[in-house]
C-alpha cells in the first residue's frame, strides 16, 4: 500500500496526512518491517504510529529511526516487542455504557425480528483485545433473550491481530479492577470468583470462536448479524479504513449492524452503511440489490422489542445494581428514555 495518503476520507476523524509530513527514515523502517519481518504496519496513521515507535525506542535508549532500523536488523525478535507497543489493547466491559444500552433496546430486538426461526445469530468482535467486548455482548444477549436461547441460537467470533491478547481473551479471567464496570448483579450471575480472578461463564464462553485475524490482510468472516469493531479503525489511514469497511459490508447479512467506537464515524460517500444512531455510532448495512432477505417493518420489530422487554430482566438488573455504579444517574435516565421511545 502506498505510504502517501489519499485525499479521499472514509472517516470524518481520519484526516488525510499531507505528503510533506511523510518522514523518509520512518517509511524506510516500515518498509523493512514489511519486507523482512512480515510485519506490515503501513496502514496505520503515521502520527500515532510514530509516537508508539518512539515509546519503544525510548525504552531501548535509541534516539533515531536509523539506529532503530539497525537494532531491528540485529535482533530478529525485536519486531514482536514493538508490536506489543503498536497494538494498543486498552479495552473494558460495557465500554461507553450508553451505546450498550442502545444495543440492548434497539439493535438486538431488530436482529431477532429479522431472523427466521431456525437461523443462528452471528456476532463478530473484530479487534476484541482481551475479550471484554465479546463477553459484554453475550451478557446482553443472555439478559435480553435468555441464556438457553443463546446456547441454542448464538455463534460468536472474536478476532484480533495480537496473539497474546487473544490468549487472555480465551482465558476469560479478569481482575477486580477490570470488572468494576460490570454491574454487581451481572458480575455475580455471569462470572465465577476464583483465586486467579473472575472467570466468565463457561457455557457462554464456549459459544465464542477465537481466531488470530489481521483486518488488513485476512479474509473477513461472512453472514454476520452484528459486527462490533470499536476503537480499532481509528488507528488506520483513511485508505485502509475504506478497505476494511468494504470487507465489513460483505461480511454483514443484509439486515446486519455495524457497531463502531465513539470517536469513529463512517463517511457515507459509497452508500455502504446507514447511520441509525449518531451518538452511539451504530450503522445498518445498505442492502445489496440481489438480496432476498425479508424486509422487517418497524411495527414488527417494535412488537418483538416489546415481547423481549416484557422479561425486563436486563432493566431490572441495571437499575438494581445502579446504586453501586458511579454512572447510575445518567444510565437510569438514558435507559428510561431509550426504552420509552423504542416502544412509541
Ligand atoms: C484499543 S483496542 C480496542 C479493543 C475493543 N474493541 C474495545 O473497544 O474495547 C484495539 C485492538 O485492535 C487490535 N488491532 C490493531 N490492529 C489490528 C489489525 N490490523 N487487525 C486486527 N486487530 C487489530 C489491537 O491488537 C487491539 O487489541
């Protein structure tokens, strides 16, 4: 891929970098990593990438890209340590809580309404880091649809380029600190407390297939109902974002949803996705013409939403646990508003 940035932006936040900002020494370094270490970082935005290279170089007390290139040439495993700094694994359960509430009230009912009775709900967390994202979805689905439904009708895929993060995701064991964002009732219901930490529900965990997968070079999964790729695309150049988004478009079923991070926004110039909620950055796929999937009417999915919310388990849990939750007031207010408007 060219190291020069295209002026065509796929993301509002992905400002194109001017050619003047290209640093030849840095590009030589990237070229070496790509050709000699099979480590292609050319699709990442330069300012952030350079900062992370510099972090690594500081640890090694190396002050120029040229010297770091020599270091890479002499140490065949150095690129692995560098990757640890480049692939930022920061994550959390129910990160951006309001978006998850929206998912529970608006998106999951629509997915269920669009399904034929024998169909499986397929969820893909792309760039899953150490796993909280895919386990958050499973908790939501279980609260909204019931654990039994999930065990019979849900398939999950969690992928990341970082093998270490994937191993942590598979272990599904989290510290006190990592689980503070989970309402206590959900923590008690879906995790087992062990000496090593809180371990996620074994049967639900078995619904997840973990796979090392690079969004830039590996073939995408297919027939996905809900594709969660949060806080990943923002690290890529506009060109790379566009390639990934076009693959995501093919990945999704025709009534499929794309859930991005709060700072990520698709420019709709290729009509691949429609924004259904600006604040929560949730999109639906613009259907391909040859599709014969049933069109769901608003009345139909509202009816399903009503039936699902009849269980009220999700809301009860959130409300009851909210007294211990610093986000309680905001959450309760927003949850009530969303629930009311969803049923109007
Ligand atoms: C900031 S974390 C986001 C984790 C999670 N999605 C969330 O929002 O909490 C970014 C993740 O993207 C992964 N990542 C970076 N480049 C990737 C690539 N080319 N293919 C797949 N995953 C990648 C990183 O390894 C990291 O785990």
